[in-house]
C-alpha cells in the first residue's frame, strides 16, 4: 500500500472511532461526504464492495447508509422487514441483460411459469435425482485426473463452469449439454463475455459490438437448444420442464427462462467451487479432516446423495457466510414507505447488504475470519436469522437446494479422489462484482495442483 493509502487508512480508523462516540437522530440515513469518499478511494480504489463493507462497520449504529444513490441496510429487524414488505419493482431492472424477460427480471411475472418451474426445484425432487449430479461430478473429476496425471495444473474455474452447465442440463432441462466433453465452447464463451467481461470486469459495455454479438449468438444457441429439446418425445408420465415452460408461456419466454437456468444456475456454483478449493488449500488440516469424513461415508453418499456430512456442510456454510456469492438482495419502493424509524421515498433502490450482514461485527463473532467449523458450534454464532446466502422472503433463490446439493457432492467427490494444493500460479483470492445480477466471483481463474489418490 502507498504512503497516501496508509495515511488514509489511519484517518479512517480515527473517524470510525469518533463516529461511534457521536449521537445520532432516529430516522437519519447517513451518507458518506466528499472527504470520506476520497479517503475510501485512497484505500480501496474502485472496489465498491470493499467500500460498502467498510461503511457497514462505519455506520454500525445506524443499521443502514446511503451510497451511490442507493440505500444499503444491514440491521437485522430492518432487513427482515424490507425483504418481506417490499418488492423488486424497478421497471428497468436488468434492462440490458439477457435475463430481463425472465422470472428474475420481469415485472410481469406469469404465475403459470412459476408453477411450471417450482415443482422441479423442490428439495425432495432434486435429491431423488442426485445420482445425475454424481455422474456429472465423476466426469468432472475424470477430466481433472487426466490433467493431473499429465502433470498439468488444473483450472478449477473453467472445469467448474462446465460441470455446472451439465448439471443444469440434466437436473433442470433433462438435456445432455456435454459441456465437460467440450461441446459448449461457444455457449460458454458467450456467458463469459456477457457476465464476466461486461457486467463484472467492465472491460466492455452492454452497448458494445462485442457484447451485442455475444448476446445474439447466445440467443441463437439457446433457441436451437430449446427447439431440439421440444422434439424429444417424453418417455415418462411427468412432463419435462422445457415442455411445461413452453406450454405455460410460449417459445420465446420459455427460451428466456432457460437462459436464466443456464446463466445463473451455472455461474453461481462455478463461482463458489474455486473459492472453496482456495480455502481448503489454505487450511490444509481442514482439507484432511473433511477427507476423513468423506472417505468414511462415500459409499453411503453414492447410494443416498441427501446423506448428511456434518463437517463438510459446516465448512460449506462458512464459505457462504464469509464469501456470499449473492452480495445483496434488491428491493425498490413504489411509493413512500415507512419502515421502523425510517421513511423511504418512492422509487428508492434498497439493498439488503448480505455481504455486510454476514461480516457484521454485531451479528457474528470474529466476523471477517473464516472459522471452518463455526456452524458445528452454535455458541460462536450470534444470530442464525441473519444468515441469508440464498436470499430470504418471497424472493429467496429458487435454486438454493440444487446449489447446495451440487456443492456438497462436488466437494465430497473431489476430496475423496484428490489431494489438492496451491502452486505459485495460484492467484490471491480477490473478487469482482456483477452489480446488475448481484453476483460476486474471483477476478481471475484459479489454478491448483491436483494429485490423484
């Protein structure tokens, strides 16, 4: 850090101390002024996620703050009220995104579409089909083993994205995507261009030629995938999801919601697995302890994918606490609203700041530390109500059970089959944020050494 940055950090520490001593009026929504913003820029540069995390601690006694014309909330009662009371009502939500007409972004959501989707996302339904995830995870590990045996480093980011796409294909769409076999390179390239290069890294804009070409290609590819899927004759009494969607909302909206599954369903899991592997290679004793649990239960897990693995699941929960892939939950006021002591004007963008909530000193002991087995010891956790990695309320992530099942199985099988370690080429864990779709992920691909056991 530069001398200016170090000095700015010292000043911020002093201001934070003084802030806690000053009285504040009820109903006040604080906002960082010119000087505070300049200090934040000196310390954090253009990383708004770290700025917001600092402001969460800085305005701890207020429970919320205003930043960049949005209100970020992290007080427990206020957060719960806002999530349950307000709706995602912005008329221009995801306006330039391929997901704008899906159930994620459309303000005119069809109940028929939701009913068609809801059944397949039930926890019991997903667990019954868990063997499909196991098959994809095994193929994922087979590819990693080939590279490991050839002495190559493994790009966990790339392989995780391919695996996640195949899982979405099998579990949700009843389609063979063959991404792990290299058959979806163009589709994956489109996803990376749209979600990473544009929305997360800001290397291109949504009105750039490259973005438009990627978006058009993505539309053509998903149109063909859906058209081919609808030609397949159903062999079971239960209709496939693609058929239900097509019957509920027609071809175009069915395709758009299929985009949601392919993009959101693949990206979030693919963003989490490299973070998990990074932490397991940092805490090698934890990796070994989890491996012992997995080795003892691997046969039972293959027979019953819903099998509980307490230590592994505790670590997964802690990963999603410290590094929640969905860093905030969006709400908007359609009219003036009173919530507790606060008045929010109409058309106010409000973010329940999950990243700050999960790292709040008031909510968690040693809040910014990764405590692997925190969730095995409830005394180290201040409030279970403020653990919301998949959101909360009526807009809770519909894919949470699939994500959890996939993460658990993938982690278990990887640990059973490999010893994993960092190498000089392993990048330090840093994050970029896709503010439009509310997703964080590592800024670079993460490489590791895998040793076949």
